[in-house]
C-alpha cells in the first residue's frame, strides 16, 4: 500500500497528470523515480481515481436564468407637480 501512496504522490507532483501520461513517462524513463508502472496501476485500483480527475469529469450545474420584468411606476402627484412647474 505504501507504493500505491507513493505513486499517487508522484502523480500529484507532476501536476495531477493523467494515469496514461504518468505511465508513458515511466515507460520512456523521462522521469527518475522509484515508482513503477505496476505501482501506479495498483494505486488506481486500490485508491480509485484522484480527486482532480473526478472533479474534472463531473458535469457542472446548469444555471437557469429567469427574465425579471420591471413594472413601470406611475409618477406621483408630487413628481407631476415638480415637472409641470419647471417646464
């Protein structure tokens, strides 16, 4: 289980790289690590996908917008008087 945790930490250090991307890096030996491909596969099987991948693949909530109408307010008698004396 320690190797699975180490593999998950490696994946996190690589900027939450995808499972396939880390497997390719390990296969091509483009990163130097004591983690092997089987450790990464074991981590995915034992611990499940990482939280960043889960959150990225979940749909976002759709926001429903409502149109709000503004009622036209009648001018009060005070406003009418103010407008008629100034005009």
